[in-house]
C-alpha cells in the first residue's frame, strides 16, 4: 500500500464534494478515529458513502430527515469487512471533526486526517477493521512525519461532551501497540 498525490493507491477512491483547502502552511499532525453507521446501528449498506457524497435518499429511513442538511466527509472510511474507501485526498481538509480542539489548537479539521469506522460507540469493531486501520495508520505516519502514535485520538478526545466515538469498545491498546 502506498500514497501517490495524497491518494492511497489500490483502494476505492470516491471524490466527495465536502472538503476544502487546509489553511496555508498547515501540516497534518493529527489522526482522528470516528465511528459511523447509517441508519444508526445498521451495517452493511452504502448509506455512509451516499451521505459523504450528498446523495443520501432521505425517504429511505426516518433518521435521514435529521441529517439531510449536513455536509460532512472523512478522508477514509473502513467498513466492517475491512474495505477502505477514500473520500478526500489527504492533503485537503475533510469535514469530519466539527467543533473541536486538540492541545489548545481549535478546528482539528485544519490539521487532521479523519478515519471513520463503520460501527457505533457500543459495538465491538471487527478484526478486519483493526487490520485495515493499522495498515492505513502506519502508512499515514510514514508519509506525514508530523503524525505519530501520540497524535492519534478519538473524536471524543477532541470534542468532549459533544461526541463519544469511537466508544469504549474500541481497543486502543490493541491498535496502538500494533503500530
């Protein structure tokens, strides 16, 4: 696995419209782990991909009415099967963190790479997801020297009180020890 022009080769790339440029002279220095499922607690469909592409069919589920006006994306999404999909080139600013702060620096979208795991705060993640997350994290750390094991956080760490993902079932030790 390698990165060329900020896109990971040999994985699916779907170009989300939900991104913009990072502020000038901003270095990527943070990796943020998230969880998402659409509808909540339902896996194995393409609703997350549709959501990141602004193509979610609102009439498919009542919950979609609540999120119909949201414009979000993530750099990467790891399905329960371990499949990795990239939505935004890593050098660009994906819209994954919202109101956030890390070590006193606000707006983590400016300097982070967002990785969404198909899941919820209360479910365990699959072995395939951990394998893919470890591979992709190693690749990011290798290619973006301001990132390292100590600059990987959960959404809950940068948006406390507002977000709880990836949740207490996420095995931080397993993940970080493997890096």
